[in-house]
C-alpha cells in the first residue's frame, strides 16, 4: 500500500472517529471511549504501516493485527470497512443479530485474525502468531493493541515472558495508556506503576509516546523498522485520552461503554468537524 502523509492520516483518523460515533449511535450500545483513544494508532497501522490485502484477507504473507482490547472494535470495523474488507454499508449493522460486526470481534468478519474481548488473552494469541511466523520463516509482523486496564490481567505477563524467551522482534504491541478502566481510573482499580518500566523489565524494546500524535506514531514505526532485527519484541506505550476528539467524552469514564443519544451524536460530529 502506498504510504500516506501524516496530514492524510490525520484526516482519515478524524473520518474514522465520525464513523465510530455514528455506528454506536445507530447501534444504541457499544464502547466509544477506548475506540476513540486507539483511533490514531489503528489508523496509522491500517493506512500506512501494515501489509494486508482487503481483497484477500487471509493472504498468508499478511501482517497480523490483534485487537486484544476487543471491546474497542468499532474503530477496527471502521478501518476495515473503509479499506474495503467488506462493504462499507455493513458498518450500519453493528451489534445487530446476524451481522458480521458483533460487539466484540469474531472471525466471521473479514480481516479479523482472532476473536477477542475476554481481556488478557489477545497478547498470548499474538505471541503464538509471531512464533508461528518465525517458524515458517515469514517476514510478516504481528501488531497487538492492549488496554492499560487490560495489563492488570496476569496472562499479559505470561505472554510477555514468552515473547522475550522467543526473541520475538516481529511482535509490536501498543498499550493504549488512557489511564481509565471500565468504572474508574486504572490506579484506583489496580495500580500498574510504570508500564514502560514493566515491559522493559520483561525484555521489550520501549517507545513511549503521545499515542494520539500521528507524527509520533509514524516516526515510531520508522524507528522500529530501522531497528527491526534486534531480537527484542517492541512495546509502544501510547499515552492517550479516552474519548479523544469528542469534547464531552474526553477523560470521562462514564463514556467507556455507553452509546451517544441523538443530540450527543450530533454534538460529537460537530466537535470532530471542527477538529478537522
Ligand atoms: C477478562 C475480562 N474481564 C472483564 C472484562 C470487562 N471489561 C470490558 S472493558 C474493561 C476495561 C478495560 O480497560 P482498558 O483495558 O484500559 O480499556 P480502555 O480503557 O482502553 O477501553 C473491562 C474490565 C472483560 N472484557 N474481560
């Protein structure tokens, strides 16, 4: 895929945010906060960095993408629909019975490499994929998006140990570090300390950035590519804002898993239009 400029990526991210709030408004349920905090990273992945083919979603040599924090799937669906993995009109069927776009992703949806939603499990799946790709001598990479609240799950750290043991330099994880969980701050629920220090201690190469800054995300990908074969898994700690881009959702925990009503949806679209 032809690489997009940072400005083009910012425009796409804004467009995906609009699609996310619209999908959630139409569905009447879903998770806006964590979808909007992860939007810039998902955009940079799908529209610039990862090697996938919308016409051949199961292409053997594709890069893999694991949305470990599966509840944030509206933004992933918006990206996949925009790219043509499925007809874009399908985005209007989010969470409907029989739709390929369920409240948590499953593999009926073209472009989804693994079902997720039970937090803590996705990184282990990504690690397994990265081991398999190395075993098959493929140059494909595995990208995984984790929540900071999700990092309170023990299985994350078992998977991290394994990534280190097998020197998975083909694994790139992004921690969407928005400091909020389902019903409070991550610190109130279970303090995490420094995730950068933790993943470093687990053998990862660390990049700590503003995870809503497109330029930083793109330059981090450049740095990772320049340093690809150092036999270390990579971890980007992305400091983000939950609900990013919608004034009344930003940093408000109550918007973790609630859909906007009509006036709120209209206001959200207005905010995003103004942010363009
Ligand atoms: C194993 C498991 N326990 C609990 C939940 C319920 N749950 C859904 S989202 C969420 C909070 C996740 O917080 P975080 O990972 O920080 O996600 P974000 O803030 O980015 O949405 C919880 C506890 C779940 N999906 N899976």
